[in-house]
């Protein structure tokens, strides 16, 4: 009887996504040098403490550009990770913009490109879900 319960729970557990939340806030994010306008970057990594591109199951990078001439921010988001472990990553911004990356075909691609965020929308919540293989 215990063998049947274990076999039944294993596929169910794999269907439960890994979830995370990150916040974009230009006031509290470090600025990246080398741009002619302010750029901040946040990276959500899983598992916590991993090094992007080497030991992470997956990571999501949010790149925020500020354009003083319009007083607007634009955001670019990409996801990458271990396609042997992760099959899909979904990201949704506070603005409602969302994207889904299917691994391996979409890994490392920008899927939210230049979407506008007004200053009054900060801090902007980024919801992240990932599904293991």
C-alpha cells in the first residue's frame, strides 16, 4: 500500500511550481555603469545563493532602464538555467506583462522587451514560477 502512495505522489509533486517574488525599485537597486542613462538590474536565482549560469537551476534577470526625457522606465526580462532540470519559467510584472520560457528552446532569451513602467508603479512586484522536469 505504501508503494502505491509514493508512486502517486511523485508525479503530483513535480507538477507543483517553484514560486518566487522579486521587487524592482530603482531607489534600492544598484546602478550599472557604462550606460548613457540610469540602468538597474535585479536577478532572482534559484536555489538561493547559487551563481547564475553555473550552479543555478534557473534565474530571471530584470534589466530596468530610466529615460529622463520621458520620466519613464522600460524593462527587459530574460530567463536562463539548467534545461536538464527546468522545463518552464513564467514571469509576471506588476504591470500585467508576462512571458513564459520553455526550456531548452527559449532559455537565455529576452521575452519582455522594453515594456514601460511609470515611476508611480514602484516598487514593482515580479512573480516567478518555474516547473521542474
